[in-house]
C-alpha cells in the first residue's frame, strides 16, 4: 500500500487511497443517516444521533487530510476523539437511561406489591369490625390442621364468642346500633386477647 524511496520519501499506493476513500464514504453515509434520524428524534436520543453524526463528519474530514499528510496521526486522533465522544454522550447516556428504566420498574413493582398487600388485607378483613373475616378464619384453620398433622403443634386453644341479644338490639334500636354493638364487642375481645388473632365468622360470632 505504500513504499519509501531512496531519499526516504513516503509514497502511498493506489490501494491505500482506495481504502481511505471507502472509509470516507462509509463515514459520510453514517453521518447522513444518523443526522437524518436526529431530526426526527427528541431529548437524549437526539443527542446520541447527533454525536454519532458529528463523529462521522470529523472522521471524514480527518481521513481526507490524511491523504495529503500521510505521516500525521490524523486517523488515530479522530478515533480517540470519537471514542471519547461516544463514551461520554452515547454509552453513559444509555447507562443512565437504563438505570432510570430499572428504577421506574422497581417503583412500579413496589406499588404493585403494596396494592396486592392492600387487596389481600381487604379480602381477609371484616369491613364492619376491622378484625379478620371468615375467609381468613378458614385459611387459618386449614394451616393449623396441617401443623397438627405434622406434629408441629401440640397445644393450642380456640375461644368462641357469641353476642347475646343482637337480634333484639337490631329490632328495637336499629341495625346501626347493632353494628356498634358488634364493633364494641370486637374491640373488647381484641383488648383481652392482644396476642391472638380474632376472627368474625358470622353475624354475631
């Protein structure tokens, strides 16, 4: 591709000129394509396209002058400059964007977990009293039966309460007073059995 004559003068061959010309054409096409994409893009994506386009133009100019000044490291300078630009404005920006996407995914996942927790709590909570409902009781009963079968539990106690006169309260004072009666009874039971789960499994049970 090149040779040095008797006077130590450097001469480039046709193949070298052809190779540099092809590189100029490739960088030109790259610059045209990325800059055309930059026109339609916005924000950080546009900056990335503009950076790649600017790198292509800079390399095209430096390779052109490399034809006339073959002993100067213009090509190497262009590659170093382009590498710095790509790393700063493209790779780092993509990393930051990916980090933001991951943070957004984590935020959404936390919100979904909280929503699921709230939904589960509502599904297992008696709306009137705030204690666990019959569905929660059935599940707790099933788990306790399994633990008993495995031998994990040897001693336990279950206490059942039935409110006296709830029908009379509802008939004479109204259902609003009946609801207050049930709620106050649940609070009393929860205060006494502070370390045990409390379930409302029926109207007055």
